[in-house]
C-alpha cells in the first residue's frame, strides 16, 4: 500500500470533534445530546444575506478575482471604515474563511521552523495551520485565575529568538472569551515594534463584546501598518459558518502582494458566498443588538450556573461565545467521554470540549473544559442541570476545597 506522509501522520486532530463518535453512540442509545462543544451558533443568519442568494440569476458559476470581487471588497471597506480601520480595497484579500487567511499569512510571513508566539489556550486549529506551514508555535501561558488576561510582556520576551517572526492573538478570544484592553494592545504594539515582529490578529469574534466594553483592534494603533495582519470571517458575525468566507487585511504592500500569489494558486473564493457577504454588510444594527443581548443572557446564565456547582470555577468573559471553566476532576477528557458513554440524566447528556487540546504546553488545561453557549436558554439550562448531576455522580471526581478559586457571576 502506498504510504502516508509523516506530515499527514503527525497532523493534529481537532479536539473539538474528537469525541464525536461517543456523541453518536449516545444518540444511537436514544439520548439527547446538548452540544456545547462546537462554535456552531443556533442564531439565524441575517435575512439580507439569505435574500441575496435566493433566486440569483447567473448563467455561468464562474471564478472571481483571486483577491475577491471588487464590489465585495468595496463593501468590506465600508464595513471596516465604520469601525475606523481606515483601509482601502487594496488592503483586503478575500479568503475561504478565516482559516485560509491564517494559513496564507503563515506561508507568506514565516519560513519553515520560524516561530510564532501565541498566548494559550488558543483556537486549537492554530496547531494544525502551523503544522501545515511547518511553523513552530511558542505558547505563552495565560491563567484562569485572572480570567486569561494577556500574560506579562516579559513572558513573551523570554521566548523571542532569532527565529521569532510573529505574535498571534485572537480577540475576543476563542476559547477563553477574553477581550483585550487598549493598554494590552499598546503593550503588544511596543513589543512588535521593538523586535520587528508581525502582529497577527484573529478578529472572527469582533462583533461579540459584552457589558458595553469596547473592542480594540491593532488596526486602531498608529505606527503598526507594516506589522499588522487581521484575519476575519463572516462565520460568526452573521452566523454563516457554511458560507466559508473570510478575509486577510493588511496595509503592508509587500505582504499583500506575496499573499496574493498564494491566493492565485487556489484560484478564487466562492462567487455565491461573496454575493451573500456583500449584502451582509447592510445587516441592520438591530440584528447585532438582539444577538448581543441574547449572548449576554446566555453567558450570564452559563457562568452563574457553573460557579454554583461545587468545585467548579468559571471566569466571566467579556466577549466571543465561549467560556473555559475549571472542573474538580483530574482529567477532563475522561470526564467528557464518560458523560457521553456512561451518563445520562432523564435520557439527556452534554458534549463539551476538553480544554487540553487548546494548549500546546504538555499537561496544561487537563482540568479545564471549553463550553460554547450556542444553544437557546432553555437547552442551556437543561444542559447545566445535566452537568451538575454528572459531576455529583462522576467516579473520578477530586475532593473539593483546594480548587475553589473564587466566584464571579
Ligand atoms: C478564533 C477562530 N478563528 C478562525 C476560525 C475559523 O473561521 P472560518 O469559519 O472563517 O474559517 C474559527 C472558527 O471557529 C475561530 O474560532
């Protein structure tokens, strides 16, 4: 039999989908499974976006320009300049999701074995994107005790070598929900300027900031034009994960010219998705207001339910739609699997993502779980009842006391 490449053999599997066979097994036994493991929102896609692709009239389903259609990029300029990014159509490359934007950036800016520093826990697929690009991730540990705030800059500096090319943040963060402050952004800016590093910013959750807190992008900072690359996506903003549409934004001309060569090799982003994306820019503000209100209520409910469970600690995140919580068990992966394989309450159970897969440091996050609040409040409430019962029954539970860090609502 022809062989599989070493790259393929060592390609990391997604920790978010890893337990899927156990969830399927639970469903086959007739159990209802609440999916808090994956960032697939139940929120409806904006009507303007869906209407744009109903009954569209074309005779040839053609390629578009590799950088994306001019009309979509013009609309994106309108969207970003409302947020004071001060960009032009030449600063934007349309991609097949943020995922492609990230792989293009890694291939454009880093050579094999070059290093990128990322605060961890981080979106697990960064491991896969880095692996595909032969890039090394150097993690900087952030801590649940301070809600996963940006680690001290001295911790980043300790990791900088002659191979370091970039700092990579996700803001608001998946999986922690942490929203970076203006001061933290300025600290990152100074670091990138001092060592001449790229600042990669994944802003897939830009629209999801709660409690009136303000979102800051490195695009808002002076003097960083040559350093910043923003990755964005319509997946979460418009609850349109299946559109597979994102973009890559930078004012660095050399970077965008080089990125375009990678974009040309994959020919073009999808034409229909771009038509939908173009219309989506006109989504009324009321859509975002409603979504924001809904997610805030869900977050409040999830965080307070978790913190009421004995031995569980969950910080109150400022954005995105995830939390990372600490559980009174030795190994959260075993606990998540047990919930699917062995447990049910009234024929219901919960699927969650063990947080260890969002860390690249060995053994980090083994007692943490990521939960996505992508279900309606009734389902979320039922899922929390199930989880509380499961924790009481779980044979691998640790004795409580030392774990309790403090309670935020
Ligand atoms: C932080 C982050 N970046 C990127 C992506 C991928 O986005 P896309 O669907 O646009 O490829 C996701 C998807 O969950 C994400 O959470």
